[in-house]
């Protein structure tokens, strides 16, 4: 599913506006511990893993002050300084770099015309897909997440983590019924909402085994599974997100 950067920024902010009471960083770690090793049953080859915090942050007046604070945030996160970018009706500050274990960390800070800001801090496995075994990948991501949580807490921000796991779906699970059955069996997941545009199918679930959650239509949801079929290769890509998917799938 092709989406523009602006689309995903708006999607992220929209998700933020309806975000429920997410689990603490510790809870999100347990979601990662459960979801990542389990996903290796249905993903063939390298696994992409993302952990992401999203929240409002301090309002700012003027680009100069926004840039100065952005660079201080970069320093606290151990990231190189960056410059401001225009996003149409908003201004972006984005800094990114790998940690000592190769996990890429990113700071995305957005200022809107009224001076309000949104803070997005994430960690992601290397683009090479070298995540090691499920246990090794989980350990590396948990370590990166824990370090980022400490920085956020030092900034007066309560970490609320979203976990995303993505990779090539094994052919045995290409059937929606087979994938749904697997999720029901492994996570006791109950399908609540679904979307199908012909190339991508997305289903939102409620699972008692996952901790992060978001409210939608009066229901608490904490898992989204999306399958996108490539028109070029015919392969299917699976994306799992707790409580929702906030990346391209």
C-alpha cells in the first residue's frame, strides 16, 4: 500500500487523538516479548521490528526556539543535530542514528500553526533485516526501548509504546482464515473490525494476552494484523501492531 509521508504524519496524529490508556513501557516490553517470537511462526525470512512512542509535548512559539529545543532533545537521545523541514501547515524536526547495537533510533518532533507539538520517538531493527533469532531481536529491541524510556521519563514524558512486527508471510498462512485461526489460537484474539481494498486486508482484534490498548467505537482493541499483496512479486507481507499499526503495510 503506497502512502506519502504526509499521509503517515496525519495518520499518526489521528491515532494519537484517539489513543486510549496505553500500557507503560514495561507492559509494552511484555507485548514485544510475546509478539516477536510468536511472529516467527508465520514470517518467512528477516523480520522488521519497530517500537514507537507518540505523545503531545511542550508548545513552542517560533521556529528558532523550536529548533533549539529539538537539538537539545537530539543530544539527550544521543542523536546528531538536524535542521527544520517544512511539512506544509506544520514544521518537522527529525534526527536519526544507530545505537551501539545497530538499532536505528529516530526523533520526529512536529510543530503545528497554533504552537502545539507532537513527539514521536522510535527504535527500529537495521534495514539489513539482521535481527538474529527471535530471542536476540527481542532482547536488542527491549534494551533500546528501555534506554529511550529513561530519556523520555527524564523529560517528564510517560513512555507509551506501540510495537510493530513485519515480514514476508509464509505461504501456508496466506489464507485470511488460516491467519485468523492462528491469531485466535495463539493470542485468543477476537476479530472486531476489518478493512479490505482488494490488495490489503486489515483486521483489528481484542486479545486478553496483550497489554497496550486503544479505544475504538466503544471497544478496546490491542492488536491489528494487515496483509498486503505485492502486485510485482505476488508475495504477501504481514504487519502486526499493538495496539494498532502506525507504519506502512
